[in-house]
C-alpha cells in the first residue's frame, strides 16, 4: 500500500498535460508498429514452415507412389526411387527413411539405420493411415511421417519418415526480425522528436498564458495581448482571457471613478463646513443670530454627509459578496401602502397628489428591506422631481410569474440621452436641485442593485418636461 501511495504521489507530480500527451503519442505510435512487426515476423516463420512441410508432404506422396508402383518391398528395381529419394534429401538437406510393415528400415538415405527396427509412436500411428508432423523450434528441424498406401490392397504397407532442417527458414526469419527491430528503433527516435515538437507547440500557448497571468498576479501591468495562434481551442481561451481582462480593467476603472466620486462628494460638504467654521473663528463678537445661522448651515452639511455615508454603506452591502438577503413572503399591496404612508407628508407639503392603484391581491417572496428602499427611492424621486401641485401615480399589478410596479409622475422628466446614466452611482441631472432635495445621486443605483438581486428588471420612459414613468418587474418567487 505504501508503495502504491508513493507511486501515486510521483504520478501526481508528473501529471502534466505535456507529459501525458508525450506518453500517449509514443505509446500509440510505437506499440502498434512493434506489435505489427513482431506478429508479421512470426507469421512469416509459421507460413514458411507450413509451406516447407506441405512441399515435403507432396514429395512424400510421390515417393509413396514410386514405392508401391516399383514394388519396392519385393523387387530390386529401385533405381528411380533411389534417385528421387536422394534428390529430395539433397535439395531439402535432410534424411528420408522407408519403413516396412515389420518396422524395419529398408532404406535410409544416410545409410545408418538400414535393416534396423524402429519403434516410434508416430510411425506406429502412421500405419493406421494418418500423416504426422513434428516441428522442433529449438533445434530447427521438422519431422514428418507419411503412410505408403497400396490402393489395390487398400492397406498401408509401409511408412515414409522424413527429417529436414529448417535452419534456412529460421535464418531468414532472424534477418527479418533484425530488420524490423531496426525499423522500430528508427521509427521510435523519429516519433520522439515529433512528439517533443508537437508537445512543445501545444503547450507553448498555455505556458505563455500562464506566465502572463503570473505577471499580472505579481502586480505587473495588465496585458491583454496574449499570443495564441493556430488552434481554435486556444484562440477561444485567448478571446475569453481578453474579455476577462477588459472586464477587469472596467472594474478597475469604475472602482477608481467610484473612489474619486466619493472623495469629491464628501469634500464638498467638508469644504463648505470649513469655510463656515473659518468665518466664525476669524471674526470676533459676532451676533448670536449669525452664529445660529452658520451652525444651522454646518448642521445641514453634516446631515448631507450622513446621507451620503448611509447610501454608500447600503451600496457596499448590496454589492458585496457577503450580501445576505432575508427573504420572506410579503403581502405586496400592504407593503406598497406602507411605503406610501411614510411618503405622503412630503407630497402633501407640495400639494402633489399621490394616487395608488392596485388590481389584485399579490403576495411575493422578497427581501422587504432592500426592495422597500428601492421602491421608496422611486416614489420619493417622483415627488422630488415634480412640480408643485403635480401628481404621482403608483400602479401595482401581477401575472402568474411576476408582479409589476409602475411609478408615473407629472414632473420635470429625464432627457432621453441621459436615461441610461441615471442608474450610475453619483449621477445627477440637475446637481443643484438634487442637492436642495437632499439627493446623493446614489438612490437609483441602490434601487437597481436591489431589483437585480431579485432577478427583476427596471425601465424608464420619459421626455424632458413631460414627467417620467419607471416600471419594475419582480418575480413572485425569489430565485437565488
Ligand atoms: P438623487 O439622490 O439625486 O435623487 P438618484 O440616483 O435617485 O439620485 O437619481 C439620479 C438622477 O436621476 C436624479 O438626480 C435626477 O436628476 C434623475 N431622476 C430620478 N428620478 C427622476 C424622476 N422621477 N423625474 C425626473 N428625474 C429623475
């Protein structure tokens, strides 16, 4: 077990795409070629041996005929047979024995065994009419036995035993094998060179991307230029990488802009407070009324800063990853009614008519605090950016999937070209007016964040001087 886990450790270290690709290329290249070379050599050997055996068998058949026809076992007229025997034995470099029914060797081309009795299982079996063969691969020879059949008497009258060397076949086989080994070796070397080149070409873009990312991580300049070329997959990665870098740059720029906006927004009240405080400090014996007036101004600047900081905290909370939503099932009709109740006094102050229309009872899963703030901003804006004696109409409706809130007003309206910008943080069309009404320019950004958190949508329709309509769509069931 310890060895296996050690091996696993080692394998993990070399678990690189390059190494894997290299191994696969080599394995799938070299293995089939080696196996094929080996098998083809073996096939050559066995087919050459079988061919030799069948040649010998056909010679044996000829000899068998000659034995029967010449009446070899009885007569002395055997010249033709002897010639054939010697020829075959010479050409194939082997030995031929002819054995009669008494298992006596009547002819041995080597002349050693003439007249001797031979007892061998193969020969005895051959008398029952079957051929036999025996291949000795170590000593590189074959032995075959063929029955001599007398077709008239329909009996086996003797056996031809042949023993031949197949050394020359083996020599050919070994030469062939040697050639194949040389071929496989050369092929492997070429394949290794190719594999190294291919692996390098494939891995290079990945390494280049990895080193670019490392550079960025180490605090280097963000470089969107990665040189990925050739393969579609890598070009896709490069495209995604460039998109990601563009997105990062946008986030970075927007963060910088946000910080400078925040500093600027907070600087304005601080500067005016400093001016007010300096003028109080620099003058002696000021009347109490002037003190009070200045202090009131300082108080309203403090109030403004407080508003900005509160709004900023809300934005940071809603944008942060740690933002948690407390979702409950809420009666939306009553929920909107509650919001209107707190806003009505501001409307009454400027004689603005606040109308609420609702078409059906609606319940939905929402984060009451966040969506409350969002809807509150919309209705408050409709009152703030309205003319005295104007109207604000809030309409609530729903279908089986969403509920819809519409806030329409008779106010100053929003020029078409600025409609996409009003959701940006700190964006205000009329700075002075927004300032007078205590606006921070963060309200609609907060509203949009809350609506997106609910996977809803917000749209604005307006023309300058002709009022504005904000429509919001929120799913009835909260989706994470
Ligand atoms: P503010 O705190 O200034 O109200 P918001 O983010 O709520 O900030 O709104 C951004 C700007 O959009 C406002 O300054 C205002 O100029 C414009 N705006 C928002 N709602 C309306 C509306 N109902 N009618 C006209 N202008 C609007």
